[in-house]
C-alpha cells in the first residue's frame, strides 16, 4: 500500500536541522533503497514536509517517521500519515 505524509517544520528549521541533516539524508537513502520511501521533501518555504511511502500498514510508516532524527529532535513539529490511492 502507499501512504502520504504531510507535516510541519519548526521555526528556523533550515538552521536547526544542520547538526542532524547528514543522519537524516542517510536514513532516507536507506529507506528509498529498501523500497519503503518513494519520495520526501520540504515545500519551497520549508514550512511543510511531504512524502510518499510504500508499506504494509499505516503504523509501519508512522513508526518509520517517528524514528527519524528530524522528529526526535523537534525539526518536524507535526506529521500526519494517510493511506493513498494513486489514481494515475
């Protein structure tokens, strides 16, 4: 199944994420290589994050997201995961 993620970043996210960025990007590459992550990234203003995941359950995606260093360190301030039906 596919799932979409929509979330928000903290104020000054570009500055505050710096010490965690390498760990974050490395983990995203691992998830993508494993087939769990289709895409993920910020909006142009870095106020929101959007992603598409492939997983067996919504709980699996929520666990992946909440184990990310950006969540643990408060760079992402809120996230929502929803099952997604790809029309095209």
